[in-house]
């Protein structure tokens, strides 16, 4: 029991020191077709775009939503400089992206790449 408690304390110390991160840094895209929305909870344009993306999800499009405030390293890995940004992934590879609140453009590209 003493060893278990010691091990638990070590893990907690490492986590509190920031050596272990629970932040997402990448998505497994192995052959997937999806859209990734990079957004921030403090972004008005992101809030305006959200219902349009909800509609696309209701139509059957696969959308992954990444909060850049919680997953900054993933945003860096994808070269995200502005939000909202929607990245289009086809067969596991990025084929396009749309920056800003452009629901018509996003829908058009979704239809182009995934229908």
C-alpha cells in the first residue's frame, strides 16, 4: 500500500508540474473524411458560425470541434492563426480550409469534398 501511495504522489507531482499534459495535440485521421473547426469561446464570429456547423452535422457531416484555448498545441500544429478556421480532411489529408464566419463557403466546400 505504501508503494502505491508513493507512486500516486509522484504522478500527481509530475502532473502538477506540467510534465504530463492532457491537452490534445493531434487527431487520428487515418483515412477519415471530416471537418475540424478551430474556435474560441471568446470569439463572436465562432459563436455565429456554430449553428451553421450544427446544421451540417445534422445533415451527416463529420465535424470535430477544437477549442484553441484548451488545445493550443494542436492549433499550432495545424498552423491556425485566426478563429474560426474550418479545416477539411479527406482520406486523412488536409484538402482545404476556410477562415472566418463564412457558412455558405463552408457548406459549399463540404458538399464538394464529401458528396
